[in-house]
């Protein structure tokens, strides 16, 4: 019986010691897979957070710049309108200047676009044959292409 207990106890103790040593080596090794993977995951998450922050900053800056551009455009339009009102010699000139300012403000482009999108006034169905006059025979006529003698 003693021999059987030793035969089972020695391999069991060796197995437990091997598992413990392997676990310690895996935890203490600098290139351990779980630790390295977690570090890589943390690094990727940090880069992603930084990227998202840069994207938000970029679009906020772009929105502010577009807002400034719009305000500058409105300021220029107002300045030109005031100049036309103040510097025009007569009412007709003043009206023409103001009309041209408003036309340049996009009205001319919109009017041009509307004219392009307007359907043609006369809508005729397309013909699948060449038009001809009544006295000329058509291509399906028996005498088409024959010269009379």
C-alpha cells in the first residue's frame, strides 16, 4: 500500500509544482500574452480617443470659420448697400446698384438654374421615322428608289 501511495503522491506533487511554477513564470515574464494584449488594447483605445477629440475639434473650428465667413460676406453686402445709398447721384442709379447687388447675391444664379430646369414649351412626341411630304413616296412604298422612265 505504501508503494501505491508513493507512486501516486510523487507525480501529483510534481504536477501541482509544475503548474505553480508555470503560472508564476507566465505572470512574471515581460512578454506575457495577456499583459501585452491588454497594453496594446489600452494603447489603441487611447489613440482612438485622441482621434475622436481631434475630429470634434476640427469640425468645431470649421463651423466657426464658416460662421465668420458668412458674417464677413454679410458685412461686405451691407457696406456695399450703404455705399450705394450714400454715393449714388440719383434714385435710378441707386436702384440699379442695389438691384445688381441683390442679383450678385445669388438671385442671378437661381434664376439661371430655374430657366435650365424649365421644360420646353412645345412638347412633341419623338418620331421614329423621317418626316416627309405627302407627294414623296415612303420607304415602304413599292416604287421607292426606282426611277421612272
